């Protein structure tokens, strides 16, 4: 049985982005759009960052609208496989839309897996979207106005999930519900579809394999516990069912290039 996904179970974040930019604000979409958008946020790059901001894996695509009147632009930013720095225009205001992992409104002209080969791509290169719309979002004066305008775009383009998307949707629900602990074999048994078929559909709609995406879910939950709950490491290890501290440190450092303690220090300064 294919279930409806509760997207509130997965709320990926970028703690260092918040810390290293100015005037950061965010807004959760209304319930009717949470299947399409995970988060709206806005920030201004500061001079000290030189336009480079640290980004961690979150499994999402982000639409970035540079609202600098001198050189406005619209890009798609991808989720990295490891913590790294992405380039932004210095001293510029950005309006950003974090798309939900399985949204159906924005249809790209190439596969998600192809998009993930790049850090950022021009939105006009991979999406059929009216240039006046981009210019309108960029020139609007307030965060609220930009959200309202983008919401109107989503409502005009909303489509029903096809059967393949419903299968991936169901798998995502199971991954979220297990906190990233469900493996491919279990997803295959749960859905009745082969490992190969599920992996192929994840490549098509998510860009990451089920295993990679599950690991990102666990990583994001660990980061949330460290940064927001201020949980100690033993609690994080227990909550995420890591075998022991050594396994947790190894997995965390593999994705973050830092130990949990080092990342906590960087993300909470």
C-alpha cells in the first residue's frame, strides 16, 4: 500500500549558512504547499564571507534568486555529497526556495542526477520559466511579497503525482519514519518492487541512491540534535542507532570533513 508522505518529518537545514550571512530570515510554507517546498528563506552575503558560504548535504535542490539590482540572477543550487563552500555574489541579497525532495510543480529539462553534477546552474538553462517572472521576484521589495509571488507560480503549476512518483514518495516516507535506517532490501520488500527499479527511480526523481539519501537523513538529524537540541554525543549516537562512537565519528566526518565537536564549534560561534 502506497502511503501519503508527511514532509514535516524531514526538515533539512544549513546551520553554517545562517551563521555566515546577514539578515537571515525563514518561513515554512503553508500546509497545502509543503509537498512542494521545504522552506523559504532570505539572507544577505556579507563582505567577510567574500561570497563563499559553507553548505552541508541536505538532499534538496535550492532555487536562488540574487536580488542585487546591479546583477540579478536565478540559479539552481544542488545538495553536495560532502560539506563544502558554494560561491555567492558578495554583498548581495538572496531570496531562496528549498524544494522538497519530491516536488512535482517544477519540471526541469534534464534529470536530477545530471543537475547534481554541478554546484549551481542557471535556472534558465534547465527550466522553462518566464524571464519576466524572475525579474519580478528579484525586484519585489519584501520577503513576504516574494513568497506570495512564488506561491502563485506553484499553484498554477501543481500536478498530481504519477505512479512512479508515488512509489518514490512512499519510500521517502519510510526512510523518514525510520530516521534513515531502512535499507534498499527492506524498501523492496515494503513496496514489492525490485532493488534495481527503486534505485533507478531514486536516480530519476531524487538524484541520490536510497542508501545515500538515507545517510543524508541521518546526518541532518544528527546535526539538528547537536546544534538545536544541544544533545551530547552519546545521546545523538543512541537516537540514531549508531553501533558505537567510532562508527558515528567515521560517518559524520565522511560527510562533513570535520568531527562532530569541530562542526558544533563552527556552527555555533
